[in-house]
C-alpha cells in the first residue's frame, strides 16, 4: 500500500466526511512530528502498531581492498521499527 492508497482507504473508512487533502495534511504532519521526535533521540510509540527507535551503530573495522589496509568506519544512527505484539 502506498501513500495515495492509504489516504483513499482512510477517506472511505471514516464516518465523518473529510477531504483527501485534509487527510494528507494530517498524515504529513504526523510523519514530520515523528521525524522531529526521532531526531531528538526519543522513541515514538504508536499503540497497537509499533515503535520507531533510534539505534546507535558503533564504528566497525574492515579491510579496504582499494586501499589495501584496514580502516574504521564512522559510527552512525539508524531508525528501527519494532512491531507491537499481537494480542
């Protein structure tokens, strides 16, 4: 399901009449708030859906064939999704 299909489905499922533009606005705002929250290092939990967690990936040592020597990568952060448990 892509974003357009999700918006159409939400529009059909709601009992109150909302335009697809309003639903798009709400969805975009929710995504932006999620991104901003994750950028601060906090996790985002959506009850019944799952959690978005920022994980630290430590630096690692690897062999570079191009350089012919061992080198160390930079540490980074990665967003991970953890689904909620089924009831």
